[in-house]
C-alpha cells in the first residue's frame, strides 16, 4: 500500500497519483519514505545534504561532502543499517569524515525507514535503515526505444563548480538492459553566507556505474552491477571541523567500490517469492602525503522468501530468510601495518521471520531475528555470542479517514569493528563486553481526506511520537595503555515527535512539517555532539510548495527550512543559534524539444550565514563549519 507522505518518517495521507509532484512516497505499515530520481533532478542534488534537504527528522551536517554525516532522529549513520542495492555499507574509517560516499545522480530511489526495525531490515539497525537503489537501463529507455543516451551539465555559483553526467543504455531483446553511467564534479572552495570563503573545501567527485538488468525473464529478475564513487581533494585533516590549532590541510582520497548481484524469482505461486542479494564493498580513505591508508571490506548476502497464506479471514505475508556479512578492516602507514593490532574482523549470521497479517481494517506485523556474531580484535582476542530481537507493529483504519498505528522493535549489533584509522596499538577487551541493543517505540495517527475544504482538494494530517534507547554503546579508550574496548554505562536516548499537514488541489501541493527530537547521553544529560553516537538539533520546520504548469510543462517549487535555537544543552556546552533558509527551483521541458530539460535551483536564496546543527561544534568556542551561501544552480539534460 503506497501513498504520498508529508515528510520523511511520517505516515501517508493521500494517493501517490494525487501528490506525485512531491515525489515522497511511503508504505503506511512499514513507515518507509522514498525520495525518487525526479526529486533528485529537480533539486539538482549534488551530495547527501542536497538529497535530504528540507526533511525534518533527517539531518546532514559537515559542510564539505567528504565530511558529511547523516543523522536519523539525531542518531548518527554509524548506527543505521545502510545499503546500496542491498549491499551493506559498514565501514567506519574516521570519525572526522563521513562514511557514505553516495552520488545522487546514480540513484533511482533513496528509502528512509525511521520506525521500529523489522526482522527483515537487516542486522544492526539501531536507529533505523537507509536503502539506496541505483538506476536500471529500463528506467531510462523510452517506450519502444532500444538504444539511448543522456547527457547533462550544470554549474553551481557558491563553489564555482561544474558538473556533468553521461549515460549510455540499451535493450537487447525484450528483457536484457545494459547501462553505463559516468558523472563528475569539480569545485573550488565554496562561499558561505555573506561571502566568507571556506578554505580547503575544493574537491573532485566522480561516480561510475555499469549495470546489467535482465527483467521479467521466466518470472525472474537479475541485476548485476559494479559501482565506484570517489572524492579527492586537499581537505583539512578533520574536514567536518573549522580551523583550530592542530588543523592542517592534506590531500585525501575517499573511495568506494560496490559489486552486487540481485536475483528475484516471482512465479505464479503463493508459496514462492524469493529474493537473493550477494555483495562485495570496499571503502578506502587515503591520506596520500602522510602515507596513511584505512580500508574496510564487506562481503555478504541475503536470501529470503515470502509466502502468501490465508488463515480464515486473515491474510498473511510470511517472510523468512537468512543474511550474513563478514567485515575486515586494516590500517596501514606507508604500506606497512600501523602497529601490532591494525586489523579487525567482524561477522554476523542472522536468521529471521516476519509475518505481516491483514484482517479488514487491521494490519499486524510481528517478527524476530536471531543474530550470531563474532568480532576479533588482533592480539586482544575475540567476542562472540547470539541475541534475539523481536518486533511488532499494529495499524488500524479507525474511520474512513483516520488511521492509528503503533510499533515496538529491538535491534542488536554484536559484530562490530573499531574505527579503522585509530587501530594499531595494543588493545584489551573489557570483561563482559556486551553487544549494543536498541529498543524503539512509536505511536501515531494519520488523517487523509478528499474534498476536505473545497471540491477536488486533498488534505492530510499526521502525528508520530517516538522513543529510542540504545544501551551498551561500545567505546574505545585510547588514552589508556593499552587501549580499552568497553561498554558505556546507561543508555543513549532519542525521543520526540514529528507532525505534518499537507494540502493540494489540481497541480498545486503544499506541505508543512515539524520535528522535535531530544537526545540524552548515557549519563542522562543533554547530548550535544558525540561522534559515532549522535547530534542534537533544534526544533525543525519545513514548508514545501510545488506547482506544475501542465500547459507549459514547467514545475515550480519553493521550500522554507527553519531550525529553532538549540537551548537545551549540557552545562558548559554552547547553544546553537537558529536559522531560516529559502530555496526555490524551476524545471522546464520545452514543448518543441521534449528530450531537453532545463533546471534552475537557488539554495539559500537570501545568502544566510549559518551552520547546520548536526555539524560538529567545538566546545571551546562554539564554532562549526559554515554551510554554503546563496547557491545558484543551472542545469540541462538531453536524452537521445
């Protein structure tokens, strides 16, 4: 059941067709929000911050792309289950850089699941899941077309950047598609609000994708892909922090390679609907001048089957499966091991079952997964064990317009490697090291109605409250000799609520959404910025508007983003000032040149000088990296 959503993480309120211009869809039962390729193109997204811009509950801080980190309801992406085409992205290379090298131009969808984890969400989804899916040749081919190409180019004023993509795609026979895709972006140091140049932010990003997609062949789909993304530049040693005493520039190369095989079999049978994923991902951070190299390699897979069963009036969709990953990390200096304990390994074998049941207006989903894990930390030895994590979600259509939902889920992470760039020295494991465990609770309602105020309009309202606590956070104390791997006492907690109102009529849609999150650290104090844990942000508002002039084939949009001052901080920490930004956008396909698309986007229209709240803030002076100022983006694409 798919509907358009008000905002990420909130239930749906109208049909996908009714709100198609907003391009954010969601399954009500699963709480999944989806950003599509159309939205990415309209907003001319260049990095993760662009990708999730204006979505309360999802924050991206860090300034320059190599320093960006994603936060879901305040929880850092190192505690999320993140995949690209089903391939787990598990490497944690350096706490001062981001770990997600994603090129938005390659994406078909970006899914965010902020609700309680289900058993088939995969291992380690402590704070939720993010799933990226790349494009197929079939997504780009027009009806009746067997061979095509698409080129695009664009400019960005804040960083004097130029970017472009080239895609060649074709169909062999009726079912086999081939896609080759290359994208590139070169930028200078960007200008923040009021014109201040942010040093050491110039860089070069590249994206490559080759994909074979055999679809609807004997009730089967097969996708084989090879993807590579790179980010090279002379950045500060700590790219996500402002200049301070020990900050120095160094040439860095962040690279990711992902190889994936996806196979789906969907015969005309209620007993069989299988999905298989195999993958190999390598993430590398090279500091070329110093000879430092940090590497994480993930190998794994997932095999699942969904059966359709009826038990009297209750319809079941029963999913059973098994997933596995093996991660190896290595830290080197000038090609040699960086100490006697420079390698970690972690593996996790999960077995899961999830039953989604439907009875009239009621939907109930219950499941559990068993994770068997083992982590090895050089000469310090290993930690192993097994844990069970249950979940349940309930939804009911209380009236024609009102739906109520609630959920509870647990997630466990036992197989875990340390931050790669820090390993090498002697280390010991504290006695009784426990796996990390999250408990997520959520409750909410949604109202959706046609002809609510005037004939032909569509209206919706959503409200969702949540509470997530994570216990046994694993910490690494390098100040001791030897270093100690241990559990933090207490729990890290994220609690709050999200609300949204949407209204539309004809070709116009508007959406107002609000998110309030409160984070507490393991001592029960307000959590400010704790790397590998989370970051606090002020209450966030987003007002998005979109209008499509069908006669001229022009789409216009305006988004207001407002973040209130963060006053709830721990003693000794600095408050974070609030800010308001305005973004506008337009896209035009000329009637006489239907293969040509022209785009204009202006982010931070009024040139506001500000720092994103989830960007790390120095406790000594309260400074953090400034975001780009007014950024005028021009783009064009042409399909052959």
